[in-house]
C-alpha cells in the first residue's frame, strides 16, 4: 500500500481537500484504528456517500492523507533549502528540516506512540516499499545537485537510501550519544558527518594522518 502512496499523482479538488483535512484531524485525535468513515464525514460536514464517491474505502482515504503529508514535507523541504548557496549548507538544512518536521508531526507521533503497529513495521521490518519510495524522491534531488556540478558523480539511489535510513534511525530511536536536541545540534552534526560523507571529503577539522612507515 505505502509504495503507491508516494507514487500517486494528481491534484485533489476542493471537495477532496476538505475531506482530507477532516481525515487528518480525525486521525490525529483517534488514530487510524479507531477512526471510522462516519467520524470523517461528521468532521468534514458531508455524508458518507460523498466520501465514498471520492475514496473506495478507509484504506484509500488513509493513503491519500499520507500522500498529501508526504507532498507537503517535500514541498516545504525544497523551500527550506532553496536559498542555501552550497551543497554542504543544503545537506545540513535538509537534515535539520527532516528531523524537526517529523518530531513535530502530530499524526506521525501519535501513531508511533499509541498504535505503533500501524506505522512502525512499515518503517522497519516491512519498510522496504516506503524506504524505496522516499529514497527515490531524495535521489531525484541529489541528481539535481550532481547535474549542477555541486556534487561529484555518485550513486544517487544508494546515497538517497542511506539518507532516508539515517533520518528514520534517529526518529525511531532518538536516544543517542549524538546531541541532536536543538536545530543547531542537528546542523552541526550534518555539516560534520553527513555532508562530508556524501561529497567524499573528510569532516571539517579532522586531522589528516600520514601513513606510518613499515616496521
């Protein structure tokens, strides 16, 4: 199901937006499992028949909500990093934005906390489809950097997957020896480790060691 969410196309009309707004608010309040189509209809101020004219069922509606949130994430990400001049700055700001966005996302955090079985398996043991879809979107942005000459030639698909897995790791297992509580902490980590790893240069301030002569 989740692979289709990020691959879906088409812009919703005003009526669909109203239903999606209501569904998102209801999911935030009750979660996926406890929410019914009647709940969404009441929140949207429409009939169940109106919803079923646009969505085949609850699974279809859930997919559409996730799709719109994914689109919002990447649209906001592009705005957040669009004014940064260098790849290193864009990489750092992208990492900051991703962690801060997911940490503050009401629906994501509710599901992880109250019904983890609804989302956690799709980001871990069953996470292949969603990781592949998200990685592809990251790879597209890396490809832009390569074509513009801001990144050396690299395997954008593999690199995109590494970035997605890194973000998910810090989100799903936040306890770490790495200080990432504040945006400045995240930015410093990304500049020191994430960006250099992508462009193949040593971390800032790292000493260059000369190989020792053989004994």
